[in-house]
């Protein structure tokens, strides 16, 4: 189970790195440009990545609290 979790986190980080790399090239002002991306999709993808990182931090924090019995 630990190997699966570690692999999933590594995969998640690598995919997000690839998506962030594409943000440098993407633009949303000129529809005829080959790197054109709708602003809604562009901003939603970035927002979803941020939400995923926040979620990972919260899940690990809750897991640590439950595993070690740390009281709030």
C-alpha cells in the first residue's frame, strides 16, 4: 500500500509539473494562435491543481493527527 501511495504522489507531482510547463506557452487572447486556450479552461486547470495540493496537505495533516493522536 505504501508503494502505491508513493507512486501516486510522484505521478501526481510529475503530471502537475508538465501542466505548469504548458502554462508558459499557452495564451488566451488570440484564437488563431496554435497555443490558444480558452481562459475558462486555462484558469480552471490551474485552480484545480492548487486545490489538489491543498487537499494533499489537509489529508496528510489529518492522517498525522489521527496516527499520532495529536490533540488540537
